[in-house]
């Protein structure tokens, strides 16, 4: 019998997008799955949407939180509820292509040594329209554009380069639980999971096809300014890990430097300029971005009102 796949859709107040995400799972060519809808205390029509779908398909279960527990905890509730051999996590505003499960289950069944497999992904806008130029640009940036299909030779490099997308990945559930699931890193818990898995020498495979769609819009976490707490998580994550591979370590240092800049900006936006300057002092060789840090340090010595205008409009990181 085909192995059961557990798909978790974590959701909060996005009923209008949730329907599309659920349909993308129900349209899979691989049909032996359970779909777990983890609703983090939504106050819109999300509960009704979940119930409507559950009434039409016995493979659907609902995990409803009466009080908001946060993104990472909601993801973890899905891991706890899952009963499958394999596990996928899909955000409520993203989609799977119809053959996503079929193709990745085939890889995991063929390569028993692989802990997870992932694909490339399309970038779509608020309306669901694919953005080919941005898709190509990000595939290149995340080093997937020329990456051949197969078991990766240097998975740490791709984890450090953030080339693995959680919405385009299928895990072995046993290994996901073995390593502790999603850690307490806020919205960066998915990235930290890939860093942890590859640091523990877990192998992975890549499929050079775009079998998922990642939506960028005004309310997605990938856009907009972040507060201090959310900006602290990436700093803690990149400080925790280091790599013996020179390329992976360089990628980590680049992202650590950027995370320091983002945290400094978050402090400055809340008027905590002294704290912002202290964070910038951490950007020293061999970290890249020293000149930008020095520029920000000078900016953060200006009057607070002027600082807010500059960092919001001109000096983005």
C-alpha cells in the first residue's frame, strides 16, 4: 500500500486564500494523504471554510486553537497531529502543483537515506498570477537555477543559502520528530529546521521542477518591516550555527550581517537608537557589510524623527 502523507495547512484569518490552498492539495495526483487544517484562532470565515471542506472529504481533519498560539506553535501542532510516513507543511496562501506529492514521494521511496526532498517554486502575486522574471531571479539567488536533480552533495550550502523552501518540501515525519520539529525561532523556524537537519548530517534530495507556488503580498511575512522580537530570531539562528564548508560559512556570515542590520533598523524604528548602534558594532570583519553598518551608525546618530524618515524611505537593507 502507498505510504500515507500528512499535509498540514497552518492558517490564521486568510479564508480567502485558504480555499485555494486546500483545493491544491485535494487535486493531487497522489491521493493517499491526510490533510490537517491548523486554525490559529481565526476570527474571520476560516472556521466555516475548514468545516465545509471537512464535510466533503474524510481525509480532512481540523485542529482548532481557541486562543492564538503563534505561527511556530501552530506549525508544531500539525506535526503532533500527523499520522503519516511523510510530512508536508503548506501555508494558507500558497499552493502545490498537482504532481507535487507524487514526484516527491517517489524520491523518498527510492532514496531511503534521504530525510527530505524539495523542489523549486513559482512566485505568484496577490491575485495568483505567476511572476516569471521574479521566479527566475529568486531561483538564481537561492542557487536552485542550475542545481541538478538528485541527492545533494553539499546540503549545508543550500541550507545556509536559504535555498530550501518549506512549502516546497516533503519530510520523513520520523526524522522531523527525531530532531525536535520546529524550534522557537518565530517565522524563521522553517529556515532553522533546515540548518539543524543539515548540521546533523541528514541528507536531502532536490527535484529541479517548479511544483509549488509561493505568494508574495502585503500581508505575507516575507514583505514589510519586522518588529524587534521577530528581528531577533534570525540573529539568534545565524549566531547558533557555523559550517566547516567555506561556501556554506560565507553564506551564513552574509545572512548574519544582514540580520544584524535588520535588527538595528527595528530598534531604530522604535526610537532605541543606542541599542541600534550596539547591534551595528557586531558587524566587524570577517562579516561582510562593514561599510553599510558604518553608514547606518552615522544615520542612527541623527535626531530620532529624521532617522525614522531615512530608514523607512531611502536606506533599506
